[in-house]
C-alpha cells in the first residue's frame, strides 16, 4: 500500500544560526526519524520488533526520502517504543 507524502501543514522557518554543526545533524535526523515512524505506523508496523532496518529503508524509499543510516533506524525504533 503506497504511503502518500504528507503536505506541509505549517510554514517552515529557517533554523537558528550559530549552533554547532552536530546540532543541525541531530535535528534533521530526528525529523527524518519522526517522518519514518509515522509512515511505518500508517503502513501497519506498530511494534519496534517489526521495524527492521530493511523495512525502515523500504518505507523511506516509498515515501521519497533518502535511505536512513543505522543510527536513524535505531532512532525510529526508539520513537515507536516510547510512543506506546
């Protein structure tokens, strides 16, 4: 079942300047993990054990974002675990 890409519902604002590079990397990783977790939940994957790296990466391809790293996949599972 294809997952439609969500339309942005809020106006994007520029990120604050002057932060260390690692802050921006982590911020973007969290946003990507949240998008992937929502797409997985919409596709019927409800528990972290079902969300293997391959499943997460195929979901990323389906919704049109770059394949996530192992760290981002781990973050997706953590989000699913703590949302229960």
